[in-house]
C-alpha cells in the first residue's frame, strides 16, 4: 500500500490516491485534501462529508451520489455546486473513503 505525506503526516493511499485507512482521516486532513483539488470546505461541504463517513461506517462501502441526495437530504444540484464536475468521486476523496463503485 503506497504512503504519501500530506501536511507533514504519512497517509496510506491506494493507487489512485484515495485514503486506504479509514482511521487516518480527520477534518484537518479533509481541508488539506480539498485544497489539493481546489475546494475550500464550508459547513455545507462537511454535511455531505459527515454523511458519507457515517454511512460508510454502517454500510461498508462509499455511498453513491443518489444515496447522499436521498438519505443525506442534500439535493443533487447542490452536490454538483459544492463538488464540481465529479461530486461523488471528490466527496469520497475528501472524506477519506474508497472511490464509489461506478466512478471512472
């Protein structure tokens, strides 16, 4: 498993750069990950991220965009505004979760 250094911390990642260890994530790391892809996190971003992490903890896989919208109560249009172009992939990356199934 590759290791990268982000903000002075060694972080385990997969071949695509997604975090590989659920417990290495924290909100400060999320801010660093978001900055790397040009996103400045707000409370609205953290609502989606917190839902994703909680859902992953119970379901064992990263939620799809539809699941975040339906169960998380965040409209799809808002998710595209918060995480432009590829919201499911970007949310998972920032939340420290595996890339969702079906994402290219």
